[in-house]
C-alpha cells in the first residue's frame, strides 16, 4: 500500500484528507507576531477574520527538514511505501528541505513529488495521485504515471487585490500599482511552478468573463475544481457561468487556506481542470 503525504497548501480539509487516506503536514502562519498552525489552531474562517484586522500582513514559514524527516520516518515504519507531495518549489523552499531529507533517507520505499502548483490545483493533483496509487505497485510507478498527467492540470484565478502578491514578491510593484489604480484585476495561472498573469479585466464581472474565455479543452471525464478565498458569493457566480458555458460538474468547492491566502488575499476565485 502507498501512503500519500502532502503539505496543507493543497487545501484539503482534514475531513477530506481522512476520507482519502492522505496525511497532511500543516504549515505555519505568523499573524501580528503570533504563530498559528494552519488547520490545527487556525481555521480558514478564523484566518480571514484576522487578515481583515491584522496590523501587518501575515508571514508564512517553510516546512523544516527536521519536520519532514520526523514525519517520513514515522510513516515508513507504519506503511509499505510513502509518496510525499509538496507545494511548488518555485513558490516555496520547502521542497528543498524535502529533497534533502529524501536523499538522506535514501529508501526505495520513498518517493517525492514537486507539484509545481498550489491550492486547489495542488488538491486536484493529490486526488489524482490517490486514484493512481490504487493501480501502482511502487512509488516510482506512481510518480511516473503522475508526471504524465500533471502537465495537463490548469489553474485560472482572479486576484482581487494585488497588494498581497506584491508583498510576497509574486508581482512587480509598478505593475501592481497600475492595476490597483485602474481597478484592473489580473487573471493568473501557475506556469512552470510560478505565478503568471494571462489576462486581466476592469472590475470583477469583466474579469470573470475574461477568465472563462481562457478555459479551453476541458477533459470532462475528470473532476473540475472551484476555489475561493472567503467569497462564497463570487464562487457561486463563477460556478453558475461555468455550468452554463461548459456543462461541468460544479460540486467541488475549495476554500483557500491560510498559507496561500496570505499571498493572494481575500475575494479571489478560480477554477482548476484537466486538459484533454
């Protein structure tokens, strides 16, 4: 049996992870100099409440090599094989720590995977890995199969306020100031593991229409994932238009958690799907 472990930036709830048999590694967020553990002593709802009133923007921390080593060694004692998935190495240095531990343990029963994604796109890959693992005998085989499909996972999202991306170094300051002044909301994707702007729109309604124009070649045999950062109203609007435009199942909803929420801020919505 293959045990899948993923960090909490995949934004699976604890209940979803338990149902899937996935072990989550919670990540830490620093809010006004107080440290919280995502999903442990800080819920997603509590995070956005604190984000609205905090004196300075929150900070996120890496998963240390010590934490990875402890969790992986414990898992290897319990499980036949262990497959660890991580937030994009282009967005966090956590993968560097994971790589170091992987090389030190040097076990054929262990494999690691750079998701090159985050949030509900990462969630889509974790769920795909769970499904594929049922057909794989080894973690190496699972990695090989997952590599064949992960390039087909696409994320598109509307960023409501670019100050969070600017703070995290994900968007240039001048470009950020321009879109703020003009109420232009960037439409972003994750390309080669990095945040990239693919389009934009003036105001949310226009941005939503432009984002959906970027949705192409959906593989309707696979799930479609919808995400939001504390804005159910905008999420419902997105789902309605996606249902009308693409006739896809809109059941899945993902609340973007504290770690990614720190970098994108509230009132963002997006869609993740597999391309044919």
